[in-house]
C-alpha cells in the first residue's frame, strides 16, 4: 500500500497522516485496536467524566469523538470507494461532543462501541478492491482519497490517544 501524497488530503489532515509512518495501514489499524483497547480498558470509571485543564472535553467525550470520527471517516471512504463523488459536508466536532451525552455511558461501554466501530472499519478497508484506494471525493470542501482516509483514521486515534495518555499520566 502506497502512502497518500499531500495532494490526496487537506493540509489539516497532514498532522494525522504524519503520525502513521507504517507502510501497511491495515496492519497499523489492527495493532492500534489492540493497543487502544488495552489502554482504555485500564481507565477507571472515576476518570470518565473528568475534564483535565486545559482541555475542554471529558475523557468520555474524547472516546466518543473518536467513535464519531471513525464512523464519519469510514462513511466517507465507503462513498468514495464505491465511486460516489457527491461532496460531503464537514462536521463540527465540538457540537458532536456536547450533544453525544457520553456522561450517561460508562467508559467500558464506550470502549466496546469503539471496538465494534473499528472492527467494522477494518472489514471495510480490508475488502476494498485495489482500484478503490485511489478513488476520491470532496469532504468538508477538500478533496480526499480513500487511501488518505484510512491513514487519517489511524492518525486521528494516535493524536487523541497521545493526549489522553498525557492527561491520565500514562505517557
């Protein structure tokens, strides 16, 4: 699998893609699932609703954001992989975090939900035909390829996971 070129995604996503030096994004996606689950399953429920300054989201909101992001990036990848180039809107992550009402869920429930969503992403990306990886569309007013979306999925979790580790003293 070839890494995405900078022309395959908006500059903002370069931050996430840079966090994925692996050449095999599917292997990275799979190993990340194992590592993430181990880390998140060790988070005490008492930390779930804590918002550590200077951050504005609770631990549960961060995990919820990663679930939402994975679903949205996966949906974009599915649409573009299938040749649907209809422009897709962006999403306001802060609004999603506020209206997700993650406080009503346990950390354990959110971890299980992330696991299910990631496994679904793995099935999606694993089963794409070779030519689908280079297909593209427009999301949030910027062109993006399916290949770049796979790297964004992994880099997005690495980015926020690193922040969570710092917040929880597990860095």
